[in-house]
C-alpha cells in the first residue's frame, strides 16, 4: 500500500468518523438544550401545561420511591 492510499484512508476516517460523531453529538445537545429551555419556560408560566404537571407528579413519585428504598 502506498503512502497516498494511507493518507486517503486517514482523511476518510477523520471526515467520516470523527466529524460525523461530532455532528451527531452537536445535534443531540441541541435537542437536549431545547427541551431543557422549554421545561424552564413551562415552569415559569402562571398556568402550567398538563404535560408539565404530569411530569412533576411522576418525578415526585419517583423521588419518594427512591427515598423509601435507600438504605444507610
């Protein structure tokens, strides 16, 4: 295998894998931060949406359940 082929393989690896994974992570972060921002907006509303109230109730139930199963 010549050095030219090696360079082409390394460039393909870098652009295909390294940048591809980086782009995927950037998309995941954008989705996550958008959801977080929306949750903060909902928490500041005077009248809370039903989905927000359901999520808060589920989180409280989960916290109570975890508190009951913890052993010291």
